[in-house]
C-alpha cells in the first residue's frame, strides 16, 4: 500500500509545471468565485488551475468557457497560465477564470478590449 502512495505522489509531482519569468496578473470574479490569473508570456498554452491541469480540474463541457477570451484575442497558445481559483461552483469558477484572463489580456494589449 505504501508503494501505491509513493507512485501517486510521484505522478502528481510530475504534473506540476513550474512557471518562471515575467507574467501579467489579474483577478476575475463571478458570483462567489474568485480567480487569480497569472499569464506568462512566450508560453506553450499550458493551463494549471490550483496546481492541476485545467483539463483535469474542469469538465470538458466547461473548458470552452475558459478558452473563449484567448480565441477572441488570437492568443490561444501564446501564454502559459497559472490560476488559483476558490469559492462558488465549477461554472462560477470557470467564468471567474474567463474574467481574469480577459482582464490580463487587456493589460497586455488594450486594443483588444472591444473584441472581448
């Protein structure tokens, strides 16, 4: 049984991606959910939510909500994102993340604000 625990701890540590370098941060809110978003430039499109990959944290039906501002701005794979989200339900958290990503993108390039 201890071997299984060690294996899961090693697998979990492999999933955590270390983000380094300059980033732009913003806070998004929706209902009771709050998301702190850090966009790292020159990334490969890695999205970590509470130290878990976004595809594992959110159900597949919710993932398009998160990627919406990136698609509208044309920066789908240009940034790595580290997100800490708390409060509310899954949908409220996803919408808070979307709000935070939108605000961070506007900080980077204010000309994309009308499209968001």
